[in-house]
């Protein structure tokens, strides 16, 4: 009987220890919910276009209220794109880029193409020199229609220099339709 009580006591201690919320700069719960994404394109420093996706109620629930089609001319010169991550609540827009960049060693964007003959290369790095993906070059040599899937993966204590987009868990995943003209 005594050993049973001891086992239950230890299980209770482990359960309580496991329920503690970690407090660290890499805690995935320390940034607000992401429900807005903006892609701003330039070429040689000149504005080309801004494309937005918004899902005010977040993941699940109602479908996104807005997902723009990214329309770009085919070009031998790459386009530069900057992504802005937002939380939109009760008419208040909060830019989350700074917080996610502070946690950059635990995050990485992935840009996956479907049905397009184009490449997207990440230009920025985190504090460890690993890819981050707030800044990208998009090479659009060939006209066509398809999609770009943008994933922000959370990778606390597991991020490496050449990770797969399946490593970690997804903070966001958005499918933008794309038309290269």
C-alpha cells in the first residue's frame, strides 16, 4: 500500500511539473495569434504590388475573408518581397514581425510552389546564421498559374541550417493563388 501511495505522489509531482508554462524568449505562446499576412513586392527598389491574406477569426471557424491573387509579370530580374505578419483584433492591427524576429532562432518561413516554374529564395538569417524568410527574392521567368504555400514553422530547440518544411509545427499556413503573366 505504501509503495502505491509513493507512486501516486511521484505521478502527481511529475504532472504538476509538466503543466508549468515555460517562460523563455522562444516560447511559442508569447506572440499573438496570426490572422493577417501582407506581401510587399518591389523590383530594383520600385513598388510592384502588395498582396494580402486575412482570416479575422483565426484558424478554423469561418474561411479567410481575403486572399489576394499574386499577379506578377514574368521577368528575368528577380522581385524582392517582404512579408509582414499581423494580428488583427477588434479593429486594432498589431505588427508581429518584431516579436517573431526576436524569436528567429525558433522560426522559419517556407515558400512552396505548386504548378509554377519559379524559385523563391530567402535572403535574411536568424542570430545563428540560419534562414529566416522575412525577405525573399522571387524569380518568375515563365508565365503560368499556380499557388505559393507560405508556412511559418515553429522550431524551438530543433532549427537547423537546411530544415525541411515539415520539421516543427506550423504557426501559419496560407495558400496564395499566383498568376505569372
